[in-house]
C-alpha cells in the first residue's frame, strides 16, 4: 500500500476510529491506526516543508496564514511530492472480522480495500 492510498482513506479511517466497537476490534484496529497515523504525519510534515520551500505569501484576501505553492513552482513541487505519495508502506492488513460490524459506504469500501485482508471477498 502507498502513502497516496492512506491519504485517500484518511477521512474513513478517522471516522472508523471514532466508532464504538468491541474491545477486540478496538485493540486490533488501534494498532493499524497508530501506524497509519505515524506514516501520515511523516508525509504531512514533508509536504508542509515542500509547501514552505515552493510557497509564497497568502492569496489576496486571506489572513489566516495560509501559504500556497506559487504557480511557477508547481512543477517542481509536484516532482518532489509524487515520490512521497508513491512510497510503499509496510503495514499489517486489517482482518475482516475487526471491521465486519461497521456500516460503511461502497466508496469507503473502495478506499479501505488496500488495507483489508482480501480473503473476505474471495
């Protein structure tokens, strides 16, 4: 699985992390979520450094401290961020019994598929 896949699934993972569940599921899922959180933090820190490197002043009318990548630096930014997004992450797959009691949408299922043991669908 890649950082890009983790990043795409992040909202769903956050939602699942706030669901009530059995102690068994909570402990099993918490291990996965802790590793995912650590990997996402590393990516976000690296991304923020790149935004600072290639960014400029806040857009006109923005006073919240937002820094955006300058349009003229977008290609260089993309060239550095793409390898970070493609980075493979070695994580233990979530077993289907851990999440089988959750109600999820088909879209969430698509996002979670790379992280769930595929034997459930076979």
